[in-house]
C-alpha cells in the first residue's frame, strides 16, 4: 500500500534553534516528493520539490534531502523563526497514472517558542 | 492574482441539509481537487478532475458529488449532510503534468460543521 509517514507528530523548539523533520514513504512508482507548509487556518503551500535524481534542495532556511534508495526524506530548518510555526506536510507523487495520485503524510506540527 | 478561491469560508449545516462548496482558479490549471482535512488524518482526496469534462472518485467520495463546470470552476455538493462530514474542506488545482506540474495550489479552506 502506498503510504507516507512523518515523524515526529509534533515538535516544540526555541526560536533560533535548528530542527529536522522526517518523512518515510512506500510509494511506487515514485515521481517526486514535495514538502508543504501549512499555517493555521490556511491551505498548504509548496516549499520544495525533489525528483528521483536530486539529493538536496534548499529554499532559504529550508533544506530538503532525499534518499531514494532508503525512501526517506528530511526537511531541515535553520535558525528557526516564530513564523516557522506551522504544520509541515510531506507529499509524494506517483509516476504516471491519474492526476489524483498525490499521497499525503499526516504532517508534523512545529511550534517555535520565543 | 487570486490563485484558488473557495466559498464560503465557514458554514454550519443541520443534519440532512444540502449545500454546494464553490471553487475557482485563475491559473489556467487543468487539474482540480477536493480534499477534506480532519485532525490526525491528514488530507484525504474526495474527488478530482484531471481535465475539463472529467471527474473521478478519490479515497473518500461517499456522500459527495462534484461538477467541473468549466476549466476554472469545480464544485463539491453535499446532498444530505451528516455529522461525519464535519471537516475542513480544501480545493486545489495543478497544471496536471509531471514534475513541476504536480504542484498543488490550495485555497483557504471551508470550515464546515454539521450539527
């Protein structure tokens, strides 16, 4: 069964600290993996996309990694800010098939405290 | 550039009532989706439309119907609302092609409560 699992479920860190969120997937055939950020009361917004051949991609203070062999991805947040408080959702796209084939993780809820 | 617009933002229904959630996108995207988001469940696909004129069931279609009115608009209808349909509903759209085209752009959500 195609699944995306994220850990931890929730995380509290102090402002200025770094953190890493994990995503493990059992999705085949794999097309790409995205990390989305969802602020409270808003829709998710894409942060990064990674394809099979990419290992690392950065977007400002966000750095995503992908290990296609172990089917693991991580999202590293550097020098966290209060505005980073949100849920982070890992989404894997299936290769080919219908356009409904986006497999969502349940998300990690990050709280950044002053 | 509005992106994906959903209406209404909040709605309270009585059990058995019907309603339609509206969604429109102005990005000329081919594919559109309806998701529901419940605590601890993540986003679950209700219906999607890969292109104008087509619709397909997702993971949780029971109790819902959809209409792809044109390329811009995709509506979700609850014919007889039930308390189990209390949720936050998100509409999304994407170009529909591979790679960058799989990025889904989401609306602000509709918070629906069925009492």
